[in-house]
């Protein structure tokens, strides 16, 4: 029997942390993992000693990954042909179809719809590469074969006609990861352990009006953590505080949506946001500022020790200064995973001393570097 692989995308250089994510889930799933995670590759491959198709999805919900952008369950590595032939124009579609046929027949992932012949059927096709320079060199190949490959899959009943619509995020996706021009992994994903975007990389445009590229980080956090609830939880008329606001990239995202924002920073705001009627700039230390009245949102991108930011976030939510918060934790050079768990514990500990429920999520976003972004919400 072909062993099941778990293929997890991550930021290059954070493969050990992504492997630790999978290790936590494996403990909950009751199995051991063999990990293949060379530093700088941009993805991790894990092979469970025993793959329980019911336990693994539940384990990923119970211990949601922080450093894994997206993952799929599948098989590999598969050699499509001799690597020496990659310089020519060998047929890749035929061996890919054969590979997918085998996977559709044998896959044991729960929740996948099946065709009338009892084989798995997918809504989305994703031809993917590692987010590295080597991976980008193969991206042109993926684009060139995507259309004929997708058509062949549709003719076999493996792919829905609407497969090009990435908005069908609640539907199963078929993944083919090109490790290089001749070697692939193939598998499937379902939410919440599969990303809405190929390789977990969102398509976000840099607004010309925003004063800094940090605005992309908050934009990604909003679509990642709020999803379909964005219109409900983030709309005109709400009140927010941005701690460490300068030069205003995060403030701009909220003001653009019509929120009234208190931008807290001793430094200056830049560009249009400095004169925006939705923004009040207060020149004080963001680590000590507290609002006179509770606000709907607190956002924080202060460069500070992560444990100090975690304590700050815990205080704001626990004491009722804000209902929801998006924040960023700058990670140390060493023991990054341990620091994330420590910060998570600090926030959970602060909120556990209060009444009511809360939701805390931590993720390393595509636009994060040596950092992770968090979302916490008081419920009820």
C-alpha cells in the first residue's frame, strides 16, 4: 500500500516550525511522524506511521497549525519521467492523469465527493510549486499544462466544470505540487486544513494610497481570520485603536473601511491617512495607552518583545478595552516555536481569569517575515 504523505507549505526557513505544527497534530491523532523538512525548501513532507483518515482532520482542528500556510493529504514523490528529459518537451499530462486516477481510486480522505464510478471528484485544480526561486522556475510549466490537464480531468469526471473558480473555498481541491520539472506530489485538501488560495498565498493588491507595505499584512489578516464575516465584524461606524500606528499602513486599512481610528504613536503618519477625517493621531506610547471607552477593535504592530505584546493583548481583551484584536508578534532568532506557545499561553491565561468565551488564532501569514499574526475575539 502506498503510504500517505502530508504535504505542508510554509515560509522558506521555517520548515522546522511547520514540522513542529504537524508533530503536535500527530500526537493528538495518536501516531508518529517521519519528517522530511530541508531548510529553505518552502514545504514539509510528513509520513504518519499510521494514517487515520478520521483522526487527522480532527487533530488539525484541535491543534491548528501556526506556520503551515496550507496542506494536503496525498502521495509522492512520483517521477513523471526520467529527469534527463526535462530539457525537452515530454508529455506531462498523460502521466499526471494516470497518477490522479490511482489517487482517486485509493484515497481515503473523508468528506470528498465521489463520481458515479465511486472515485473522488474535485471542484478545484491547483498546480503548485514551492515559494522559492527554484519553485518559480517551474511556474511557467504549470501554466502551460494547466488547461489541457484540467480538460482531461473533466472528461474523466474528476473535476467539476467550475474548477477555475477559486472562490469555491468550501469545496475539495486537487493538488499537484511540482517539486521540480519531473517530480510531483499529488493529493487533496478540504477546509479548514486546505487554504482558500494556491500554496496558501493570497492575491492582494498593494493600494497606492496606503503609506507602507505593512498594510498588506493587515489586509491578509482580515481575509484570513474574518473570512465571510468581514462585513459583519469590520464596517463603517465602528471604533478602533491602532497601537504603534506610524507610518499608518494598518490605520489606512481600517479608515478605508469607514472605521473611526485612534492612531497611537509618537512617530508621524504619512500620506493621505495623516489628514483622513476618520483618523485621530495621538502622540503617546502605544504600550501604555488605554482608551477612555471600550472600542470595537484594537490592532497592534509594535516592534517589541513578543511576550510583552501578548500580555498587552491579553489585558486589552480581558479588561474589556476592546472586543477584538489583530496583532503581530516579532519572533526571536532562536526557539521561535517555543516563543509562540509561550505567547499563546500568556493570552489564554489572561482571558481564562475572566468570564465568557473567546477565540484565539495565530498564523504566520504570507506577508509576515520573522513574525506571526494573531486574532483574538471575545464571544458573547
